[in-house]
C-alpha cells in the first residue's frame, strides 16, 4: 500500500522539482560539460548534500546531450522515488512481521500520507 501511494505521489509530482533535485542536476550538467564542481561560474563550491546523487545526474546530463530529454533531473528523481518505495515496502513488511496485518495497514497509510504531504 505504501509503495502504491508513493507511486501515485511520484507520478503526480513528476512535473515539479524540489530545490535539492535541481541543485544536483545543475552540478551534474556542469560536470558533464567540463565546468567542474560548481553551481555557476567561479571557484568550486560544495552545495550538494549527498555527492553520490550527482552520479546519476551526470549520466542524465550525458543522455540529455544525446537528445534524450531532461534526464539530469529525471534520473535522480526516478532513483529517489524507487528508493523511497523500497524503504516504504520494507517498513510495511517489518510492521506486519512484528505486529501483524493491522499494523502493516497503519504503517502503509501513514507512510503514504506522509509522502503525499511532501
């Protein structure tokens, strides 16, 4: 249930990009273009919360150069939604194993509601 709710949330929010995803995409585009670890022209800056998220953004930026859409934002967003769905599924499974089916439903509803509220 949490996974389904998260899927709906990811689909509904696909046109929107939060600032963290934009920042990562910007770093990825600039690295792919050979401009270094910067958000804009100038000295290197450290504005990325999780540096490993830049890797899919770099791959996405290279795909953009091949004319494959806005992949520098889309690829990290897809990976983030997938990771959140997996974490939600694991939390629901763990709730079911520890406290039963009713607890799993409550966990699924709470996780789904929390994701939709974002």
